[in-house]
DNA sequence: ACCCTTGCTGACCGGCAGGTCATTAATATA
DNA sequence: TATATTAATGACCTGCCGGTCAGCAAGGGT
C-alpha cells in the first residue's frame, strides 16, 4: 500500500511542461532558465522533459507555439462572423484585444520573441506565417471593409497597417521595463491611439 | 629592435573594448557572447578586459551608457536652441531622429534593453533617468510650445507623449525580426505616423 | 499472480565560459 | 644603463548546466 512515487500521465505531461517553462522563461528569460528548474516546476524529472522535447531550444519553440496561436485565432474569428462596422470593430473587439495583451501572460512572449528571436530564424518564420502576416491581413480586411462602407477614406494606413499594432508592442515593453518608475495607463494609451488614427481616416460626414 | 608584442594604451582601451562588445552583443546577444570573444575583437587579452570591467554585466552596462547618452543629448539640444515652430520641429529634427534610429547601430541597444533589461534593474533605473524621462520631458516641451503658439490644441498626447515614440520602437523591432520576410519602409512608416498625429492635434485654421 | 511494456527517475558526464593570478614586458624615472 | 612601476598576457581553475542513460516501477495484458 505504498504511495506511488509517480503516475504515468503521458497525455498531460507536454502541456504541463510547457506551462512550467512559460512561467520560468517569463521570470528569468530563456538563457538564464535552467532546464532542471522547468522540470521541477512541472513536478517532473529532467530526464522526462528530455523525452518530450529534444533540446532546450525545442522546448522554447513549443512554448511560443502553444500560447500564441489560440489567442490570435480567436480575434480573427471575430472579424469574419460579426456584422459590426469597421469603426465599431476597431473600437470594440480590436481595442479590447489591444488592451488585454499588455496585461496578459502573453506579454512575456513578446519580450521573449524580441530577445531570442534573432537566434531562432525558423521560429521567426513560423511566427511570421502564423501570427504576424495573418494579423496584418485581418487588419487590411477591416480597413477595406471600412472603405467599401464609406466609413474610411484610403490613407497611409493601407500601406502601413502596422501603425495600428505598434502601440501594443510599445505598451507591452513599457510595462515590463518601466512600470516601477512610471506607470503607463495602457488602456487610455490604446484608446487615445485609436482615436487619433480614426480621426485621421474617417470620412467627414458633415 | 624586436617588434613589441603590445603597446600600453591605458586611455584608449575602455572605449575600444566597449566598441567591440557593442558589435559582439549586436550579433549574438548578451548571453551568447563570450567575454573572450569581445577581448579578441578588441585585440586584447581577456585578462586585460577584466582590469577595466569588473564583470561581464559591468561591461554590458558600460556599453549601454556609452552609446545612448550622446545621441539623445544631441536631439534635445536641438529643441532648445532652435526657433522652429512645434510642427516644424516634429516634421524636421524629430522625424529625422525617428527615421535614423531603426537604421543605426543604436537599434541593437533597444533590442538589448528589452531582452536583458529586466535582469538589471539598476541599469533600467539609469536608463529611465538619463534617457526616457528626459526624452519625454523634451516632447512635452515641444507640445506645450505648440499649444502656446496656437498651433496645437490640447489633446490626449499631453497625457501620452509616448504615442510619439511608440513607432520608433516598433519599426526597430520589426526590422530586426521580420525584415527577411517583409521589408518595412521605416521612413514612410514614421512619416505617416507623424501625419496622423499632427492631423489630430493641429488647430484648424480654416 | 506473473510478466512485459514503457513512462519515468536521478546520478552522472563533458565541455564550456566567467573569472583569477603569477608572470612578463613595455614604459617612466633617475 | 639600471630600477621601479604597471599595462598586459594567457594558462588555469571551478562551478555550472545541457544532455544522456542504465535501471526502476506503474499499470495493462493474460
């Protein structure tokens, strides 16, 4: 009747390990995180971790892939099957999304991408295809819809849809670096930005 | 008459070493750069490096301090002793600055700050005091001047001067990560951004 | 109850990189 | 030229950490 020293749970292990890794990377960054530390957090031996992930780098990539895709897909799904006007979409779901990111655990990922990305070109490639280019495409879709509706005029935003997401990156980075020195009201920040952009691209109705 | 194996150049060494470190960090990032590699680039032995910098971390901080301050001071100096209008300043020297950063070696520093910053709180503190808060203050000055002139109305930008610099961070990050996949015309990007902002805050003269 | 498969453990290894220090050689001084 | 000073070297040490592997034990099959 001895208490078993462990249980076999092949199914759950990978997710538990990536979760633990996410938390660890968030606190210490990639290079400074020891694989054993990740294992310990996951309640697992280092050896087991290496059964599921070939290398530390492999683990890192898995972390990114796991956390990013679901979030973005949710947002994009929102665009297609909603009947909001373009402005309503930007002030509604998009703004919500933008406000959420800097506060969510996902913000850590952004920092990790910036920090470690250049060392993992294939990861960047994946991220580009599955996240960034998709996201930009979605924004273009919204803008085009706005133009078709007569809400928006054509503007530089058509060439630089990135302008819409730039403050997301900014407030995320700001929060992780400078919050102790000066808080940034990320919600107000995002709202103001959207205001400015919309003010510039909206067709004057008067 | 044997050729000397080295020369004593106490004065120049530190700068040469930080230059070398800057280049090395730029290529490989902080953690992946070996101290010996830095020494080699500087044409110096590892031992000597440790005469001038107590630790690797120390070296890192010196690199940041060396490269950042001069640049920013130059820009800020520009504000005070120019008689440009606020708009002229934003479309002139400020825009030039913003266009330059993502192309200059300084862009590496931004990545390094994002990547390594959280592990060096005292460095962040220094950066906050000597770079960021100074810069924000300068922007506020320009905005206030604009308001006094009757060029600008008061706007959310007074509360969030960061909106002006956010695309600098963005285009820098974009360039280092995604350039191989999709080039970003950083000049056009910055110009469009300034256009949008000015369009929103300018007092209507009609 | 007995295998037999396989999820899981943890002691171990090898190499690497940050940091030290005894020694050397270039200059300053006289 | 002789001596003192110190910039500079590079071999060396040490601890750490990614990665391995021989073996153990959980739990399914019969």
